[in-house]
C-alpha cells in the first residue's frame, strides 16, 4: 500500500488536490500501521528475551537534540514550546537507537497530552557516572493511581480529558 501510494504521488502530476490528499493520508496511515506492527514485534522480542541492545559509549545530548528537532513540528502545530537544557553530562553506556526510541515516546506523549499552548522541558542531571533525564510538561498530568500502572503493557489512562486523544 505504501509503495503504491508513493508511486501515485510521484507520478500523479495530473491528480487534483483532493485525490493527492487522499493518497497522502493513505500513505501516512500505512506507515502508521507498519510502525504498529514493528512495535508489536519489538514487544514480542522483548518478552521472549530476544530484544537486541547494542550498547556503546555515547553522549546523550546529540540523540536528544535529534529527537527534539524531529518532534518540533508536532509541538509547533499545537503551539507548544520545547525547552532543552542539556547541561554538562558525562558519556554513558547505552544503545543510541533505544535512547531515541524512549525519548520519542516520552516527549511525544508530553506533547500529545499538553492541551493548548504549553511547554515541554527536557533536562539532564549528572549523578556520579549516571545521567538522569527529566521530561516535564504543562499537560494534563497523571494521577498517582495511574502512575502505578504506567509500565503495564497497553495500559492507557482513560479520563474525560484523554478520551479525545488518540493513543
């Protein structure tokens, strides 16, 4: 589907704007579906103990800058300001791809659940040879009860305020 949609967009110079928009939406939906399948495969690998982690010495600042740049248009659409305060942090041993994956998830959720204009702040704290990353937002917040369930598979906070937000 994604391939045919891409071909139609590339070769469809004579298509009207509505048809191009429909094809673009089809392409976006197919990409989202492919990502969903990949996410489910990652979960299965993780549960089977086969998730591949490729640790290396790295500095967390550049991967975080890349994630924030990637998410900036999404934040701008919602009039949300992203503030990054990297500070001075030591190198860590981590998997850069997993760091980016986690950051996209956490910062993306901070943007998603900030209703109206607001701010998402990311900062690092060096504690010995560890780096702690803090992500805060001016969003809806999570009740203490719901926080206890954050790491349950497929758990999602359901409130009147969140039911309109796609997960």
